C-alpha cells in the first residue's frame, strides 16, 4: 500500500483530493497535516466525510514515514519539504499549491500533465507539480498541433469559469506556463498568447476556447488529434461540443474543434476545474509514479446527465 501524507489537509483542494484517495484501493492515508486543527476529526472541516472516516488532523509531519506527500497549500512547510527532498530519496512529492511557474522550474519538478509528459512521470521522477486548470485544458487542446509543428500564429484564449475561480486566475503566469510547455514540444514556438477570462455561473466546470490560424482541413485535424490521444485514458476529441455535465466530477477533458474559415481553427476544451489542474491530476501523477494503472481511483461517473441548451453549430466562437 502507498502511504500518503497531505500538507494543508484542511484546504478545499485537500478535501477534493481526499474524496478520491479514501476509496483508492492502493492507498493508506497516514497523515493529515493541519496544525491549527490538530486532533480534530477530518469531518469537522470536510463535512462530506461525516460517517465515512475517523481520520484526525495532526501537527506532526515525518516525511520518512510516507511514500508520497501531496502539498495542498502554499505554506512554508510545503516549500521547505520540496527544497529538502533529497533528504528522503524514496519520497515522492506532488505540489498542488497555488504556484508560480518559475518556482517549478527552479526546483527541478516535472510538469504533471500526463498527456504531454507521461514518460517522464513513469521513469523515475520524484517531484511533480500539478498544472493550473487553464493551462491543463489549453495545453490538451494545443499539444497535438505543437507536436506536428503547426503553431505559427498568435493564440487567443478565452476562459469561461465560475466567478470564484475566475478571480484567482493569474493571466500573465498562465500564459507563461502555456508558452513554456509549448516551446518544449515545438522548439520554434514564439507566438504571443492573449488570455481573456469570462466569469460565468458555472460551479465546477471550465471551458477554454482557443482561436489560431491553421491551414489543415477538419478531416486532417481530426486525424492529428486522434493520433495523439488514442492511447490516453482521459482526453477525448471530436467535432461536436458536449455539455459540462459530461465532465463534472470526472477526470475527463474533451477537446472539440471547428474551422471558422479556411485558415482559422477554433478549439474548445472542457473539464472539471477541481479535477483537471487539481485533485484528479494529482492522483493521476501518483498512479504514474508508482506504475499503477493510470485510471485507478479515477473511474468516476459524471455528476449529472441529460442534454444542455448548448449549440453544436459550427460557427465562430469568437464572433
């Protein structure tokens, strides 16, 4: 069994993580580090666990006792652990904290988006950061183009998210994150990225719409995307948009595309913002670290079903 410690166990991100880990068949939770709540039951903070668990928060943290630690806050404790990680050569660390991309670069962490970086995560990596939600969805949409050296124009990104999430989006840092990862794939990449954030009445879901130039017709674009994602478990593609209810509560990312004109390609990428760029990606990284089936613990059903009043017409999303 994988022995897990969580720093910042009283944070909302930790609550989402615990919702997955408590029923993960390969995990035993050893430490819920939250000094201010030490001794109190997990359910005293994360009320969804009433009647489910008798775990207590703790003010003790001993990294030598764990196989992996998730950092779910931006405290000095988590940052100190990352800087001292060489003291525990068998310990894996997954950083879920609100971070700046330059902190990841300076601390030698792997980028935890498996669609782009799966090989590194399964080949001996010990430290990884969870991507931001916007970057995770945008990169899943753009990565197939970068892999085929097809990005040569500036990129316009429009993010639709809840009001609470929208307020937390650092557009400059997210643009830097996306640019850096695209440049690792397509070394010639030097496009400008413009990000616009649109607060919406969404709760968990996020949609990232992207517009850029691409001369390929829709059939060839479909082939390019299928060739990249045919062996990935959580990212799916198509030419018709699906509703938010299809991804809420799951690890799925759905990327759709249309041609607004012969030269203009428009992409839409949707996912649950608490999972993609959050707890779901953190567990996915753990599964890859320990050579588990990447879907273990993440085979969740959508939280809702039914059609939504969303148009599937192939018209310009940026009109």
